[in-house]
């Protein structure tokens, strides 16, 4: 009898070790950053989630990023691959990023039927303004050929180049 109780307690303890996220908590944010790719003259949001429980088949993660230029949020959907140890979400190219301004990110984890399993709300602040990027990409192909439009402008800044309209940025 004592042996059966010991086995039951050991099985219960092992089961508890696998569920470190608590009930309903499937993921946690393990990283978030603005990526400023100077070579390509673009900036993006990147958020990485770490699973706290085994991931289910058919799950998706939907991130709604505040649009730094104003207007509707930027929505990105990523399939969850159960064998990977993380889920990475990257936005399309952004404009109007302002240094030290918090930008909202809302993340939903959904099951195969679209039911929301978890919501994560967070913010991200940039340590740089988007103005650090060149006006156009410094390279034009996979061989990193110098952009001929920037000849004579090694800093990537072109006099009179139109700038994004950031008047709607909030």
C-alpha cells in the first residue's frame, strides 16, 4: 500500500513539473525588439514566444502591432509548430517609429477551431528613431550590389527624398 501511494505521489509531482505556466498560460514573451536593418532601410517589430506547455496541433498565434504611422493595427498570424522551442512573429516594414515611445502589442493564441486559448498584452519601446535608417536600401540584390540610386551618398540620405507621412502617428 505504501509503495502504491509513493508511486502515485511521484506521478503527481512529475505531472506538476510539466505544467509550469499555470492553468491557461501556454506561452510567455521571451523577447521583443525593433529590428532596424540599415542595409535594407527597413524596421520591423519582432516578438518571440516561449511555450510553457506542450503545444497543440493546429494552433496559431495572432499578433496585432500598433502601427507607428497611425491607422489600423498591423496583424500578423503565425502557425505554431509543436516541435519548435519558440514562436517568432515579425511585422512587415514599418515607418514613423519614435524613440522612447511605447507601442502596444496584443497577442492571441488560438486553437485549430479559432477559439482563443490565451491573450498576451505588452508594449515595446524603441531605443532609436526611424530617422537613423537610410532613405533607400543600400543594396539591391542578394549579392549585396550597392544601390546605384545612392551613388555619391554613402550615408544613404538623398537630398529632397520624400519622407513618410507621420502626421497620423499617435
